[in-house]
């Protein structure tokens, strides 16, 4: 089992990886499944493409439906995945780690989205028959009735489910083959060690990116005028800082980052976004503070774009 997330390497100081055996006690493993109606099919290129190329090397697809309702489901799924990424932690392909302090929040969000998604699917199913008729008219000779299951079958494809799973070496394996049992225990320990180290790096890099972005938006443009400044530059960093303890702190035990998080919280606690736009001295002061934090983070993490084995 291997991580498949792109996390930067650390070339300077790293927080010590400690209490590896307790990582599973500080988190739960979450698997979330999203299912959709596949809206494209392969088309035989012969007779469709007018080219002298070898059509065996070409892949031609057709869209089955043009549906705002289907796109609404896709967008909502993307937003939900983004939420999970921002509130959970990476572990293995298809598996997220949920810190114990955030289980209630994440569970409530999943339950809420399950109801929202059901309504979106209902809206799509309601127009599905009409969409099929429109597709027959528009696709003409490329229309195949077999590409369009009945409404009940289509509904069944919109899976949204989640479950909490466990990762451990089966205890009875020890009596079956002690050597394999010990090998798997070692692999498990290495997997948890790698996961914890990656979480440390993720936390540091995430804060560095947000602080650097805020600093950049507070830096005057080449003509000396203030750049366009949106509230999200402050709001996103504030959300990261406010959720840091629940999401990262008990897992990483990263004293260096915790100190910078507290410093950032103090700076943003009374931050006036409008003043950042209009008051030069306030903007300059905040930029200076963010520059100092970014410099410290830069000595802790240097991004090299390392990608973990798949």
C-alpha cells in the first residue's frame, strides 16, 4: 500500500516523527464513493472522420446527453471532494484520514450532502426521458438505444456512500505464518511513518502557499499601485489557522509550525480586509509580517515536487 499524493520534500528541518503507533488512535480511516452516469461512449471512427490516418490510432467519443442537471451533480461532487481534501488528510488512494476532533463535523457534512445529492439526482431523473429524446434527434445515426438504460438503472449508478474502515495486520496470520505476520507488521509501521511525515509536510506547505499568496496580493504591482485584493486571500488562511489544531496538531506534534500558526492567528484576529485595500501603512505592515512568516516557513520546507510511488 503506497501513497499517491504529490507532497513537496523537506530539505531543511523536519518535525520529528513520533508516536507512529498512535496515528490510528488519533484518526479514523474514511472511504467515500461517488458514482455517476457515464455520459460518453466510444464511436467507431470509420465513416465519421474524413482522414487518411489509421483510424485504429484514433479515439472518437460522443456525449450521450447535454444536461445542466447532470453537470450540477458533477459540480456538487467536485465541491464535496474539495471539502474532504480541506478537512481530512491524505493516506492512501481512495482513503482519507479524519482527525478524531473533526469526525463529527465531517460526518455531518457527508450526511448533509447525501440529502442534497439525492435532490440533484431526482432533478436529473425527472428530465432524463426528455433528454434521451433530444439525444436521438441530435445524434441521428450515432444514437443507440442501448446507451440509455431505464430511469431506475440510471438512478442506481449515482452512488454516494462512505464508510469508516480499519487498517491492521490480521491477528490470526501470526498463527498461520509468523514470518509473514512480522513482515506485514513492519510494512504497516513504515506506511504509518510515511503517512505521518507526509502530513507534517502537507501542513507546512499548505500554510506556506497561503501566506505567500497573501503576501503577493499585498505587494504593489510594477506600477506601484495596489493589486486587486479579494477577501478569500485572508479567509482561506484564517480557516486553515482556525482548523489547524483539530486537523493537524495532535497528529504532527510540530512545535515549529504551531508557533507560526499562533502568530498568524494573532495577526488575522482583528484583520480589516477593507483597510488592507485602502490604508497603505496597514497593508505594508501586514505584508511585512507575512513576509517574515513566509521566510521562516521557507527554511522549513522547500518544494521539489516529489511524487510518491503509486
